[in-house]
């Protein structure tokens, strides 16, 4: 079984990924064997946020030439994770069937992601 830190390898910090952070979308480089549910569970465990959706894309390595020989760069998988940015109230049934209201226990942004916030 993989730990969450084996699934999420690194954040992807580019101009485009920094631009979509305002919408609650964060981009990560993930393990090539990871699926959407593993990525969702890992992000929720590491950062303490509520994940709404996960989009993944596989990238093949590029062909590079080193003098007379051809080689390839490493292939990787990228995930764009959408989190819940609205910290709404949660209501549930308590003892005696009374409706109890509470605050959302999840964070509304990822502060550990890097600069630019």
C-alpha cells in the first residue's frame, strides 16, 4: 500500500497553474501508477482539504539526441485537483433527531503549495 507521499510527487508551478489556483484548482506531478481515487485520498490526507474532482493526463517522454545516440526523457503523469473553496456550514442529525449545525472541517485553500497566494 502506498503512502500519500508516494502518490503525490511534486507540485507543478507554471504560469498557467498559478492562474487557475484562484478557481481552487491545483496541479501536481503524481506517480504513473496512481489512479483518480488514490490521488483524491492522498491530497485530502496531506493538505486537509475537500477534493471535488481530479483530472489526470499522461505525458510520454520526449526523444532527445545526445551526440550520435537517441534517448528519451522520463514520462510522467500530471493531475489537476479541484478543491472545495466554499467553507459552508454542515448540518446533521444529533441526539433526539435534532438538527445540529457545524462548521466545515476542511480548509478552503492549500497554503503549503508555494508562493503567490
